[in-house]
């Protein structure tokens, strides 16, 4: 269903489709492949590409390594084209990156912080503002991943850091004119996995992201399911690991108490909590087989329970989860299998490491920005802002907790 009824509307619609296809394939397909994929006439594709190049949205490069025939062109990001500023705010540091259409990502800055909302977000806001001034109208938006549930409007709670209803857009202080997508790190990692990783093309997948604790989300047809208010999928706060310790979230026996950097630290008797101790936890991961096996077993038990509930085709692990699987995969599987219902044991779920390593949350933040940009309205705004000459003429502010809840199908 296109909804396009006039030739002008159809052209606007096809511009979005073509840019979306270029972005989703990582700017790796030739113009003729894209033309076929999208069912376009060759002449139509030529006109579209020329128009998008004129608007500095696309730039074509000759494909490498073709010895015979006509040179073929690969549409990719324009050197003066739109970029997403993507941020992964972890409990102890943030990472800020510039991402082009197609997904190529350049890390710009990394900033350790003290774990307080002001200590984390004020310097980050200054860094984002400086890059926004440098890049001008090219900034399509800012995507921010955070390690806690995010409510609509960008309010974040991170229990073990003492963050309660922290207004992320306000503390970043970017002012009007900057579209911001604020989202949960696990949900963003899952979105990236669905777009560019192991969950691509998977109908029902379960993604688990482990850092200081564990978070998880079910991904259905490429979309993380986050509940009506954006705060669902808190699998780390379900009693899946068999423990009974009180959690900073207010519940008792949360799975997140037994899986992640905090659990590794606790296992060897080191201080834990408050987002501190990453280096020590990495040392424990590398040296204590017992602590690693305990974490892998707790992870496996919880995976079994979630598989019983959701019947995913594949379970993907990112962050420390992938490292636990690599270091203690047998313990993980051995703990998972007894927890599976007998009807599932003939075909236990595939448990795989993320294809994106630690970058999933950052890439998901980028996807959320481009999801809002790669629309007829987003491209129209681009055209107007380009004409007006840059960042001093903002058209709107748009704060979302993510774009998952909206229908992005085109
Ligand atoms: Zn909890």
C-alpha cells in the first residue's frame, strides 16, 4: 500500500524507497540490483538517482572489480549528505559516533563519566552540540541509547545508578531543532541485530544484551516488542536466575543480579554496583573460570525460561553475553537444556553471538534516527534546511523514546 496517487507523490515515495534500500544493504548493491529489487523501470531509477544526487542525498561510485561490460555504479552516501549522531551511554562512559547513510560509523569521542545524570549527560550534550555546529544541516538527528527503561519523551530510569525519571533531552540541552531518539540499549542492540546482524530475516528472535547486568527483548518481524509505554521487555528484572537477592529496581531475585559484570565481581568478592569496576570485571572474565561458568549457567537457565515462553528461532547475545558464550558455551548450553520443556529438546534454540559485537546499541541508535529521516517528511525537511543554510534555522524538535512503536513500513 503506497498511498501515492499522483506522479509527484509516487516520486517522493520512490525516493524514500530507494534511499531506504541503499541504507539497508549497507550501500553495497549496484544501481541495477537496486532497480530490480524495487521493481523500478531503469529510466525511473536513473531519474531518481540523479535527483537524489542533486539533493546531496546519494553519491554513486563505480563498482570495483568488474573487468567486462559497462561500468556499473553503486549508490552510497553523499560526502555532504545526512548523518546520524549516535550515542551509547553506558553506566561508566559514553561513546559518540557519526553514522552515514548505509551504516558506516566513525567513533568521534569517548567520555568516561561519574554515573550521575548531570555528570554523564551535560558533557555529552556539549560534545553533541559541537559536532552539530561542525556538521550543520547534515545532522539528521541524534540517537541516544541508555542502560535502562525509557518512557515516551525520553524519561529514563536506571535503578542501580539511582536515576529516576531523568529527562535525557533536557539534560543534553540541545535545544529545539534537533530530532532526538532516546531508547533502551538492549532494544537498540536488538534493532541493529535485526537490520544488520544475525536476526536479519528472522521472524521471531530473542536478543539479550549483557553489560553490568542483562537486558533482553523479543524481536518479531524485525521489531523489538517494548510494550505499550516503551518499558516492557525487562527480562533482566524477572526471577530467572534462581537467586533471591534484592535488586535496585525494587524487586527480589532479578536475573540481572546473576548475569553480567556485577555478578562476575560479586563472585570473586570484589565490590560491585553503581556502574563501576569494568576493568576488574574484564580481568575476572579472563582469569576466573568459576565466575564465568556461574554467569554462563545463570544465563542459560534464563534463556531456557524465555525460550519456553516465546519459542524464538534464534537467541542472540551481545556485549558480555557473547564473551560468556565464547568462554563457557558448554556450561551455558548444559544449564539451558534441562530448563527446556521436553517438546523443545529435539530442536533446542540456536544460541549465537551477535554479529555486531559491542556496537549494537550504537548502531540501533543510528537506525532510529534514519527511520525518522527516511520518510517523505524527513526528506522534505532536508531539502528546506539545506536551502536555508544549516543548523541555525531549525524547523522542529522531535523527541521520541524510539521509533519502534510507529509504523515504519513504506
Ligand atoms: Zn530488578
